[in-house]
C-alpha cells in the first residue's frame, strides 16, 4: 500500500467516525419508535460545548464531557416536547435544529468577539489515527449497540416498543421510560460526535460546522436497514467520498470546487434513492403513545 492510499484510508476513518457515533444513537432512538430529527442541532451544540470547555481548560476529557452533556441537554428538551407534550417529532426536531444553529452562533460570538484572538481546542492527535480514542469508542459503541439490540432482554423490549408500543405496554413494559432513555442515549452520542469535530477533525469551532452531518447520520440508519454494521458501511462510504473530494481539491483538480463539495451528499442521496422501498422502518416509528390505565 502506498502512502497516498494509506492517507486516504486514514482520512476515511476520521471522517466516518462522527457519522457512525451519531448514527448509533439515532438507531437506538428509532428502534424505540422515536424519530429524532434534532440530531443535527445536538451535534452542533456538542461541538460548541466541547470547543468552549476544551479551549478554556486545555483538557480533552473535559471538552469531550461537555460535548456529551450538551447533547444530553438538547435531547432532554426534545424528549420533553415529543414524549411529554405529544409534539410532532419532525416539527420539534426541526425547531431544535434552528434553535441550536442560532444559539450556538450567538454564544460563540459572545465568547469570541470580533478582533479577539481565536482560542484553539486541544487535539486528540494525528500521529496514530488507528489508536485514536474516538475511533476506539466508535468501534466499541457499534459492537455494544449490536449486542444490546440483538442479544439482550432489554434490547428486545426496546425493539418491541418501536414495533408495537400498545402491545408492549399491555405486557408491562414502560414505553415512555424506554423511549426517554433511547432519546437521551441518542443525544449523548450526537454530542460525542459533535465533540469529535473540534477535538479531532478541527481545532476550532465554526458556525454551522456540522454541515448536514446530522442529517446524513439520520439517513445512514435507513441506508443500513437498521443494522449497525451496514450503517458503519454507509458511514465509511460517505467518509471515503469526503476524503477523496478533499484530495482532489488539494490536487487542483479540473472538477469545479462546488461540485466536489456536493459529491458525498449526492452519493448518499443516490444510495437512498436506490434503497427506497426496500427497508422497513419500525412499525410504530414517530407514532405518539399515551399510556392507558
């Protein structure tokens, strides 16, 4: 393997990891019957929190923890409106994304006024990407989610809630508690994914820096047919396309710059279009549930 191919492979892993982290959280939420459209906003909130705390303390661990906490807080807000108030998850998720986009911009500009020296977040390191903590966590998370959903009793209960919430409730399963736990888990994963954008991929925060990665992670769950390993394959495909377009830009390719930027997204849309109608979502996905005595 030559150096160029090796670097392309490492870049692919690096760019695919945030997507795999966020998609695992979305997978658990959707298997519990909750469509978490607010994942983009949760990633963005996690990125800003990780940058702010990481730059202020110089601690990678504190920055990472702040990113997870921000994702959890936004997920709790989403869960309150969807599970407690019965709001439409698409409307609530869209509102949360808009809120996060505006709020992170205001907070970032307040902490970093124009003309001031921009702080830098600590970095996980680039010397040994294969041993990077985020990559190792992503591998463990994929294995853990696959085992939990496929081999444990609580995973079976969660899948039952997503397929037939009423029937699960009759069997004594606490539907709302399981869905709340799934949404919070998804928020923590999204916050962790957001933190990786500033603590691994970039050393600073840029407004809107998630650039639709949350929506791509949302799509990957469908792309992967609700199976963890297939979702990872989709994340690697998107990561490879992103890494390749960066390489082509650096090589001053004759292909227009804007077209190169669109390539990973167009590829994802093409795959989704080919798979449309072949994937069955959980039967009670996005359907509200109110327990009856």
